[in-house]
C-alpha cells in the first residue's frame, strides 16, 4: 500500500504531497559523469513518484561511495513515503551524519525512522530538536506537553489479542469494512489470467475491492472480487455501507464513466464516490459534491446514526498533510459543507482512516500525535461539547511501523486493523483483534441473579446501580440467563441492589478493580414464598422462635404482632391450609403454672389471628407447658439461659394443605 496520493497511485496513508525538496545535482567533476547521469534518471523517477525505480538507482550510486545530502534525503523519503521506515532510517542516518542543516521536517521523519528500529531515546532527541526548530508546530507542542508519552502508551497497552488473517496475500491488503456477514477490503493481489495495470509508486497492481465471507466458526472464506461494476482500472478502497445495505461510499482515483481527470499539476488525485444497491449489486456510481480535481478526499466513515460522513482530505483549510473532516448527510440525500475536525484531532502531520464506533468514539490513525512510530491508532470520545482527549490505544495494535484502518464491533469486542509490521504475509496485512479491556478505562460490572435455595437463575430481576454516595446511576434487568451488567469506571466504588417480586431485596457494596476488566458481583435472593408440606413448622420458615408476651401476661405485644402477621399472610395466600398453634415453656416454675400459661398464650395467639381475618375452623390452639422440652433442661438440671430459651417456643404446625 502506498503512502501518498498521486497520479496513478492510491495514497492510503496521507493525502497531501509536501514539497519533496527536489534539487538538481550539480556537476561535481567530469569523473562523476556516469553517476550524475544515473542520478538524473533517478531524480526523474522520483519526481514522477516512481519511488521503487528511483530507490534502485540511488542505492546503486550510493554503494559506489557517492555521497550527497540531497540524494540521501530522496532515498530516505522514497522509503518513508512507502512506509518502509527501517530502510528510511539507514539513509536519514547517513544524511544527519553529513549535515544537520536540513529542514525541520527531516528531524520529525528521522525520529519516526529511529522508532522503527527501536531507538526511542535517539528518536526523542530528534523530537526535541524538531520542537526547537519547527516553531509553532502542533506536533512539537503535543510532544512538549507529554514527553512521558511512552509510559502513557504503556498504561493503555495490553488490552488486545491480535492474530493475522489467512486471507492476506503477498501484496497489499488493507482497510476492512463489514457488509452482509462479510468483510470487504482492498487488495493489490495478483490475479491469474487478469491483465493488471501496475502503479509506479510501489510496482504493485492497482487495488480492487475483495469480499471474504465469515464462517460460523469465525474463520474466513477465500476472498473473491466484490463487484465488477465498482472495479475500475485504477484504485478502489475503504468502502463503508449503510445499515440497510443499500448505499455504499468508497474511495477511488479521479475516474468515472471511463474518464480520468487530473489536477493542474497533471496528477490524478482521489475522490469519494457513492453507489446504490439495485437488482443484486451496487451500481449508479456518482461522486460526492464536495470533491475537487485540485485536492483529494478519501476513506469515508459513517456516524452511528448515519447522518454524518467522516473522511480525509487535504482541501484548503487543512492543518497538515491530511486532515479529518465531517459533513452532514441531509434527509433528502444532499450534503452540507465539510467541517475540519480541528486541531485537537488534526496536526501538521497525517491524520487518516477515521472510524466511528457505535458508542460514538472516533478512532483514527496519525503520525502527528505522540506514538510508537509510523502511523499509530488513536481514539477520542465524542459528546455534545466535541472531542475529549486523544489517546494512543497502545500495543499490540500499535508498534514501530504503520498501523491503521481500525474497525471495531462493540457488540462482539472484535475488529480489524492493517499493519506493515514484521512477520506479516505481504506488504500490508489485515489483522483481527479482540478487545479484552475497554480503552476508555470503563469496565464491566456483571453477575448472575439466582434463587438462594434452588440455585435456579432469576430472569427479569431488577438491578440498580448507585454511586459511592448512594446516588442513583442506572437500572437494568437480568436476562434469560439471570445475567446483568453495567458499564463502570475502574477504581470506582458502587452499591448494587437486586430485587425481584416474592424475594427479599439484597444490596451489596463493591469496589471496581483497576487491574482486571472482570468485576463479578452475583446475588442469591431468598424467596419469601416457601414450598411447605404437612408437618412443617411455619415458625421455622419465618425464623419465629417465640411469640413474646409480657411477664405473666397473655396479651399479644406489638413486636409479636409483626411475626403473627407473617403467619396470617401465609394463611390468606393459601386458603385451604390449616395449622395447629402450639405454645411451650421452659421447666422453671411449676408444671401446673407452665401448662396454664402456655394455654392462655396459645389461645391469645389464636384470637389475634381470628381478629386478623383467619377463620377459626382452620386453626387449633393448645398449650403444652414444659411437657415437650427439646433438651434435658428439666427440673433439677442446671442449664444456661440460652438452653432454657430453646424450650420457650411457639410452633405453627401445618396439619392440612
């Protein structure tokens, strides 16, 4: 994949071509005539963006010992623009060994090439010099503001699992999009039997769009050409589709209806196009109205509501080599006026490949924000006030080479990106990733709601989240599996309340982890409806040890009435149930006294329940005094108060259901 837009080449990394500082070599001596002749040819290739051919000639001359600062610049640039930063480093190093009197931009490029070979200390020294020499450059300001950017990036690293896709070719594959259970991507792969036009920039074929269906086991089928109608003899790439599948926006060289157009410098730039799905395929290709022959526009992305189109351009008003823009899509299909996303996002470098996730977070690639080398992927959350802080998403997605074309599905926490890192299958390769921790430091608090006794899951349980001050945050309901979840912030403290009809409400305090994304808080709710059978004691079900009376009294106290209300409610809910009220005492006092006292209390309990609406025919009442002790604490046996209490009990035995 090429790195600059130009005549016949698809610039997937930047839109704007800076001055290439093209200076003709002087005639140094008659003995250098052969070298100069070769260099002149290389210069012509370089000026025509035929960087591969220029590199070959320049390097042959350099290998013979010829040294020239302008040649080293062009050699470094040729590799730099083709994203081969490690090779660019060799020639930028040779340049800086000859002279430090170079334009400030070379300090910036040299720093990126140093990062590509792991020399971050030296790279930062170059950035310090770039900061000194560049004046008011935003890239320098961002570096000066965060010189500890490497440790900041490290804090955000390790949040992905990355794997290369087996659908990559030996050429360039990049820029995925989701469509109809497929991924659509651009590729310059060689096709047997197809006469493919080659582009001078990389000596690779022009890119076409390919589709790869996703199998049920998440593997991918062999890629096939996406659309013969969309495919042209020039480059197509970076499609995006509306949710209904009827509209497609994509990037193509300035070519439509068999006509190729150029700018005032005879360069074919890039434009954004729209296609409509009809009769089984995409057709009716039209260019978007804000395109121009004099600047490029590329890499479309849609907002979640599909009312805004984001893209990349070097149109007038751009901050840097390529900027991110947005434009409104009106209900009638017309477009508003493009708006630059501003210098919180854009720098004097390259900002490119925008993507908007379903949670309204902007992801993009940049070499202007502090990174690990080449293009890195960054994110910035959006709200009504605009963009929040730009954050480098860290390794393993970002590295010392170019990493770009980030695509993410928030439902599955998986996505794709493109990189030209070592270990790949081709020039650029598509990688799949799984996000294991959310990058915005938000984590998931989740759990399962179950029945305390049976262990069965309880769906539709109401779960409420409160902050550390018990202020309401959010309410949700458990799903069919009894599961619930909340988005929470790492390190925060919360209270969580679980409720369900016919169950006791439970509330817990929980501290959200700062280390792990997994925050599990489950609830086991106790049912207030208990399965009972004949012979069961309702007093044990409701933990009623004793219906309390004042000393030597048999009238029901208020605290006892609360317990009796539970018994009455059960009887009302179960109209065929019958119970035997049994009152017991300990062995202290005489046998006759205890028998009389327990009888009075049993009758008083019966009377209270009748008064509360329970028919007397459903109940019996009897006092047993000290005749049914549950332990050995009879007369003459020394026992503790706790042991005596075990004998002073009330029973409500079910005798019929």
